[in-house]
């Protein structure tokens, strides 16, 4: 079928060519039913047959059918129901269709945009396709699809729910207050983490992760804290601590993200050494560095160095390395 579609030649003609070359190649064609001799499979059928080869045996039947529907739906031009039925009937005659033609046509006609995305669900972190035989749709899946479609969670949930009966899927509970949430791609990456072959919501974000999220959203730490709060109804991650007035308007820069690398403040401590290192590396005075990062004590940073005073406050360390001994 793949060769027939690739060459745009009837299936029977391709089979006869393979049979003619059999004495040389040692490859013999399968029996092609008479009614299929003049059939040229559509590209989406050839793609589905190619994908089937890579599927695990226990997932082949249902997974190959769902891939078949996905490829037909996404093909341009999209086949009509009659065209789909004709192609599936030829596949059935050839013994390459797993399932009922009528059922697959009915499922095809019921497909919705969000459910089509679900059929092909995968992420940069998880390369394997979602195995639909589990039938379980998770909150992380809905978040990914909502971000991809620039839709609200409620819109995606309702769209997928339309196909629930035909595809025997199980949808998670979606709290009413979560229906208006409209995630974007960068935000979703901050909310989720990988566990084995699936994604789950993070339980907590550290300081640097919150700074990264704020920078992605181009907003302040206060706004980021309220954003995280809006996902608590889904079991979303908590921040490292309360955002106080001193950090409400804080807008992180690339230098702030660098300051919270593990070798500096990412260790969780702002002591004399860390203050000198941060000030020296990023061109701050000791006073400026302390003023900027000491307020992170409310987010879990352990501050063991007092605010510099007098001339020391205006001091700008240069040539500082991690082996330097601070003078504070």
C-alpha cells in the first residue's frame, strides 16, 4: 500500500511488478483481492500503514485506528465521510483494517479539533504518542492542548467531552474556577514536570523557577504569585513563600536568574561570600546587591549577612572568584 500510494499506481499493478521481480528479489506480494486491483491508496492510509510498523503489538489495533483517523482528519484536502468509508472498505478487503468500518466512520464524523490534538498528544519532553487504550485524559494533557490552541481550559474540556462516549475516554474533574484559565506554552512548562512516560503538575517551585516564570510572563513577582494561585484549584505548584511588599514589583532580569544559579544564591544562602560574589560578578556595589536580594528571605533565602554600611556599602568588588575571602 505504501509503494502504491508513493508511485500513484494501482495496488494490483504494484503487486504484479513485485511478483515479476520475485525470482531476483526473493520477495513475493500478498494476495490482492480482485476488487482492490485498481485502488490507489490515499497518502493518509499509506502514512498510517507506515506508523503501524513501529507500534508495540499490544497497542497496535486501537493505536493504529486512532492514528488512521488523525491522519485522515489532518490530510489536505480532508476526505469526506464517503471517501473515508471507501478507503476503509478497501483496507478491510485487504485484511489491513483493525475494527469496524461503520464505527471508524462514525468516530471520524464526531472528531473535534481539541480531540484531534489529543489523538496525537506528545511533548518535547515525552516523544512517545499518548496510548489511547488507557482512555485516561489528564489535566496536564488539557493544559498542553489549551496552550497549543490558545483556548481556555473550559473550551478544550467541552470540545473533548463531545467525543467522550464514542471513544470511551475518562475525563478528569475540572473545577469551575479553572474553566477560564488560558495557559500559554512557556507557562505550562513551568507548571509541569515529567514522571516516567507522563507529565504531572509540580508540587512547588524554587526561587529561580519563579523568577524564570515571571520573566517568561514579562510580569512582576507579585503578578506571578497570583498566577500560580489561580492554578491551585488544579493542584498546581506553590511558590517558595509569600511575596511581600518588598518583592511585589520585582521584575527579574537575566542577571537575577544568573544570580540564583546553584553556585551563587541558588545554594539557598546569602552570606558574606555570596554577597561579594554576586556584587563582583554583576557590577553591583555591596549595598545594591544586599538591597536587591536580601528581601528574598521571605521566599526561603537564608540571609546571614547584615546590610553593609558606610564606605563598605559603596564598595564594588572586582576580580572576585569563589575562592576569594570576603572582608565583611
